[in-house]
C-alpha cells in the first residue's frame, strides 16, 4: 500500500520553483521517499499551479520521512526559500489500494 502526498503551489517564478523542487527531491529521497516529482497544471481550475508529488512505501515510511525532514536544516532552508516565491494552495494524501 503506497502513500502519495500531493501539494499544490501558486507562483509565477518557474525557474526558481524548479530549482527548489530539485533540492527538495534530493532531501526527500535521501530520507526514504520513493520519489518526488514536480508537475504543472495546464488545464482546469488549477491551471498554472504547480504540483509536488511524493510517494512512500507505507504509513511507517511516510512518518519516518516526515520526522526526518522536519529535523533537516537543509530542508528548513529549502522550505523557507520556497515560501518566499510560492504560496501553498492545498495538500492531499491518497492511500493506494493493492489490487
């Protein structure tokens, strides 16, 4: 059962957003996330917004990664830089169902 977190941001600073996501990817994957991906909505009510998607193998891994990044000074800086250029719009967590 995978855990996937979706976080939406609004910013018009594309280059900065991509750079910050690259830094965050290294940090999250170092701490155990399966991946961090960055996408941009091109249609619908969120057109122009950015989507950061992270996936974890289980709730246990999700919790461990969240604890680790909360204590990581490098992530604190990345998060602060991100909040200077982007506005958090929403966050959702989906739980995968093994078929």
